C-alpha cells in the first residue's frame, strides 16, 4: 500500500487549493499502535497529517451524516458502499462529495495481533504483505493475510464502487471466497444451541453502544435505545435488554449493512455482533440477490416491492 | 508501618483462610481479558495481569444496582410503597487492585461522601471492603500515573500494598483494616528492616514513560477554555459511545430508572455517561448538551478543569490509560490535556507578574 499516503495528500491538497471542497475527511496517525484517528483537514497546509495504512478500519461515512459542506472523503470499498447507501437514504447529497477512492487490501485485526503477541504491543509497522509487531521482548512478523479483520478476509468488494478520484489502480478482488461459513454454522444448530451461543456471545456487553455509534447506518436522531416516551428498553445490565438491543439494531441494518466491520472493531470487549448483521446480509443476497450500496440506480431490498419477491417466510 | 512477607507457598492457604471471614474479589482471566470477579470458594486471585480492561470501580459502584422495590397491586397492603432492597454489606476484600485504581476511589469518594450528602450505597460497599493493592513492576506504555497524582507504588486508598518479590510477596499493612486482614489470613512473618520496597518503587517509577502536563490548568480561565476553537477538532472523531467513561475508574455519573414488570417494579441506578445524547436531557425536551462537541467538551472540562477548580486535588484522572487504549477512534486524553494545558495566554503568569 506504499504510495497511497502520498497520493492521498496530493489529491487532497489539490482539492483544497482549488476550492473544490471545504474539507477532507480522512485519517491521521493515532497515538496507539494499530489505531488511526478519523480526522478532518480544512486547509492545504495540514494535508501532511493525512495517512493511509492497514489501520483505517473505522468507516468514515459515519462522519458524513447530515453535513452541509462540500466534502472530500477518503473511501475504501466498504466506505464507498456506505456512501452510496447514505446518498440513497438522503443523508448526504452526491454533489456535495468528492470521493477519493482507495483500492483496499484489507485492514488488520488489532485484537488478534494483541492476542498473538507476547507481552504488550509497542509498535506495528507494515510492508505490502507483512506486518511487523514489536513488543517488549522482541519482534515478530506475520503474513498480513493471516491477521486480517474477519470481514476483510471475506470481502469481495475491495475497490470503491463509486469515486471521483482513485489513489491507485484497482486491486484484484478476492475470488472463491466462502463469505458465510460462520452464519451457516449457526444456522445448522438446534434452537437451544443457538440460544446458548448468543447468550455467551453477548454476555460481556457493557452497553457502551460503541458498535452502533461506529455504524454509519445508525443515524436516527434518537435511537430506540434512548427513547423515553415510550421507553422501549430498560437501561440495566439485564440480559434481556442487552439481547433486545442487539437483535433490534441488527434488524434496523437489514439490507443496508455492507459488513464493513466498524462495529466489531469498535467494541471494547471484543464481541462479534457482526454475526447478526451477516445473517441478514446473507438472507438479502439469497432471497433478493441484493447487496447493499453497490449502485445509486437501484433501490434497497426493503425499500421496494417486486411481484416475484420470495414469500416463503410468510407463514 | 508494618511490612510482612508472604511466602508464595503460603499464599493459597491464606486465601482459603480468608474465605471464611470475607467475601473475596479479585482479577480472573476470562478468555483473553482480566476482570474483577467474586472468587467462589477456593479460587485464587490471579495476580499475573498488567491491567484489567474495566476498572474495579464496580466493586463499590455496580453498573446497575437495585435500590428500591415496590408493588402496584392495589390488593396488597404495601402497594405503591418504596421498600429498600436487602443488601449484603458483610466484609469483603478486593485483591490485586492497582494503585491508580485505588487513588481513583479516593477521588470518587469526594463525590459520594460530602458534608451535605452521603451516598449510602457507595459508602456501605466502600466501608465493607478491604482494598489490597498490587504494585506495578511492569507498567503499560500508556500508563501516565506518575504525572496524574499517583504511581505504581502509590498507597492512597489502599489498606494493604503488595509487591511481588520473587518467591514471596511483600505486603505493607497501611491501615487497621489491612492489619486485620493479614491476621485472619495468618500472614505474620515480618519482612524485617529492608528497603527493598523503596528500591522497587524507584525502579517502577522509572519505567513510566508516558506523561501529562497539568500545572497550568488551574490558572486558565474556565470560560476561555470552554469557548476555545480546538474543541471542534478534538471532538471530530468521537462517536459518543460510553467506552471512555465506562472504563474509567474516576467517572462517577449515574442515572436512576424505574422498571416495572407486570405489577412489580424496582428503582435502580445505572452508570451514565456524559458522552450519551440523553445525559441530563430535561423533561421539557431541552438538551443542554445537544451536540457532540458539547458532550466531548464536558468530559474533558470536567476531568481537567471543573474538578481541578472545585476540589484543588489535581485532575480527575489517575493516568490508568484505559480510555486511551480502548477508545475506538483513538481520542487520547493526553493529547487533549496538552492542548488545554498549553492553551492561550497563561493567566497565572499574568497575575504573578503584576
Ligand atoms: S460495542 Fe460491544 S460492549 Fe459496547 S454496546 Fe456494542 S457489543 Fe456491547
Ligand atoms: S472519546 Fe472515544 S471512547 Fe469516548 S465517547 Fe468518544 S469515541 Fe467513545
Ligand atoms: S480518564 Fe482515562 S486515563 Fe484517566 S483515569 Fe479515566 S480511563 Fe484512566
Ligand atoms: S460528567 Fe462525564 S467525565 Fe465527568 S464523571 Fe460524569 S461521565 Fe465522567
């Protein structure tokens, strides 16, 4: 991915200088290994802070909601699909945006690396396909493909689906990917096993809501979890309320989720709540041949009716 | 102050003895993380951790806690009456609390124990608990305790400070509660006159590589800081989750909620966070902090300015680094503190030079 950063700065500088945009939304280097901070640049002098590497997993579309400025935004494959969704859902206008597309080679899983490493991770550097992790006791090298985020491992849309600029030639899309092995594994279980599985999955949740807040789809002015009149959801650590939150949120993302992985990445306790949205993503694909955010010209699966829509689920 | 030596071979035996007189709480490894948990009979606290993902504040300030219960069934004589929920305030001991987290308890106490108000729930749990600290010989790269009013061998808030010393633990008994605990456990070997602890303390402090500067905060004009331009940039990335405040040992805000199921209800309190959009929203619908910028500013102004001005006890942060490590978008309190501390003209200098 070498060269991406330079190209991003070059494009951003040009766009800011010729006043095509008022701001660029991208990433700056974080203070922690494997963390970058979403960042806004408003003047050409500051573009040198923009960077790109394998730690840009946050979905920047989240920062576009209801903005009114002219904006340049850096977008990898999944971000671009969420931008499309945002435009379709009237959260931003196409002509407000200059989309700086990044052909993506996947983001690395910071939790997995922390688990693999012996001792505290002090620094992480990368080359095109290797990740070098420095700890107090030494250095270890991993193949990047072995430490990718789970969603990046099964991603088939690495290239931005919509863009005005492109920072590099498109990358080859991953072929022969089994995207839903984990969902099928759960589907095959007995109801009580599923119950136990989800129980355990959600048990550590502290209800910080980082997952929903990192999600570009979760933009309701008042989320149902915060509604007080009427109150849909209790606020304690009652497991029933925690499950209700997760299941309802997942349904709100049906036909819209792009499996960008921002939710899972954000969770401070490492819950893979993506399993819930992935099931709905799979159903949308199986039943309606629908993948979210692929084009500005088609309406989302849950937004239209077609006479030949499957109805097997109506019992 | 008495320093005793606990042979690691006698550790488990002592813990077993304590199970009789105390409820035991300590760090336990669950999957890849350590958390503070009630140790059921026979479990030995695992002291091989760097730090826990969540602070141990829940030991005295549970994330959700029932306060009252009531019945809405008119046929009952006690309907619509709030009744206190029964509580267990028998003696408990927490092992392995880090010195920064113990200092945090002292800061939080200033809120829950004042001349005017005494919070019975917090105080009863606090008083029932003996706090046994574990000094940090290998701090994390994100620990900035030594410039946040505490340190790897800091004693404030602890009843006992333990340190690992090879085959044994050294334990400094700091309070009567601490002495009593050692007696119940049967740990009595004096460590003799030794300066091992002092040397270990110096060595540990030297390993803290991260710092914050806070000396100019109290001299700043609160309104100027409040109205500063930098909040726009500081808050840009924030997604307003509750992570930073929930993992923080010093955050003390809570909400009170009634929950009714059928005809029986309870009143409880739960942690709250100034990062949440409905924090302090008024019943009129007015929201005093309706935007992200206002919420982020509240968190940092509370910790680094309002608290500093109100109590004159330093910042409301003990430098544990949890929010730094766990914020999903890498908002770093050290960066923000630096921005605030070096902001604009320094009023103290102006006063001093006049
Ligand atoms: S981010 Fe994790 S802990 Fe927070 S609400 Fe979501 S699942 Fe729960
Ligand atoms: S500062 Fe970070 S952890 Fe805190 S609310 Fe914002 S995004 Fe969440
Ligand atoms: S503000 Fe952050 S570093 Fe400071 S005590 Fe709280 S969690 Fe720890
Ligand atoms: S106002 Fe915010 S920063 Fe202050 S204690 Fe409450 S939650 Fe923590």
